[in-house]
C-alpha cells in the first residue's frame, strides 16, 4: 500500500503582516509534525501576505527561491515534510507578479511552483496569469497544484490528472457567499477525475471580503474524508430570532491517503477510459 499523510491548514493570514503570518505558519508546521506522522502540509492561497493587497503586492512579492522559502524551508528540513504555501511571487522584472503556490521539499529547497492561471477581475489588476499546468513528481506521490478560482475550471484538474497527478493540492481564498459552490465543485472535481483533493481555504476577514473556510480532503469519487466544519452558534430560546452563524475558525485536519485507491477506482469506474477527446474540440477554442 502506498500511503500519504496529508495535512490541510485553515488559517486567517493578517493582511500585510508577512512576518506574523510566516511565524504562524512555522508554528503550525511544528505543531502538526510533532503530533502525528505527516508527509505534506497545505496552507491557503496568499497565506504569506493576505489576499486584498492590491498595489502593495509590488512590495510584498518575493522571489522563489528567496527569503520566505528559505525560512519555511528550515522547518521543512527539521520535520522532514513537504510544505505548500500561497504567496505573491515576482520575476526578475520587478513589475511582473504572480499569485503562486510554492512547494517546499523536505530538503528545504523549492520542489515546484504553480502560478495561478485563472484570475478573477480584481487579481488581474495586479497579477499576471500563469500558463503551465504540470504535476510534480515526489517520493511521496505525484502532486498536482491548483490555486483558488482554478477550481471552477475543470480543465485544470483534468489536465493535471491526465499528466499523472494522484492528489490535487488546492490553496484557496473562496468567500463565504460562494461556500455552497466551493463544496459542490470540490466533489465534482474529485468525482470526474477519480483523484484525491486536499483543499485549504482560508478563514477570516479583510476590508472587502469574508472568507468561507470549510477546508477539506476528498477521496476519488467525491467522498469527503475530513473537513473543518463551521462552529455552531449557541441555541436560542424558543421564540427568539435565529442566531447568526459564527465565522469559520482556524485549525487543521490530517488524513492518511491510500494512493493505490486512485488506480483501483479508475479501473472500476472506467471514467478516464470513457473519455472521447475527439468530440471536445470546442473546449480549446478561446471563444
């Protein structure tokens, strides 16, 4: 049996407070890795900076490898884990920025980087879209990286799976108003690709956003193996107005995945073999 122990972290980064966010992430790595065996730890989208940075991302963006990956890489080495972080990345040309997921290996080096391809309107004002969708082969399994709104585009997950991904890692910053769609799309992507998904959605608030949390790990076929549920409001006396839901909390879940299940499930459902690519020509047209 090929097993992978994966942790998904739900946290509320503080906007613009990079040092505090990196410190919190470092503490979470130590806490998770000392409590149980873990191979991969997934943090949310833009967990280093916060989400609503606007033009401040020009100052907050970092090179890869660089100071941020070096600091968190020390903890990856100490505990022998892969760490996936969400961060703003800049090229050699200072004005070229990407919303990226960076995978740090247990040797402390950068094992891979994915630059978010599908950018909502507000992100397009700051970031450039990436253009490479390629899984990363590691000794713990073949990992596919997605970010945030990429979940809404089935082409990303399908492309990663066709290239060999066994587990899709998804740092995200989906809002509370889209929580139902978040849950629906996670199940759909897992079902239609017979693939594991480890989705870390952030919690907390920023000036224009309230984030949904509801981070989860799903099995091939769409079964939710574990999730960080919203806290329940206290019961109100009969006749009182219904209590407002409480905001999603910070926390983490750890799940052991049987990677051989991916192959067994695909042999059973034949969902990948039943594809008819010749009939899908319109998919790759821009309009």
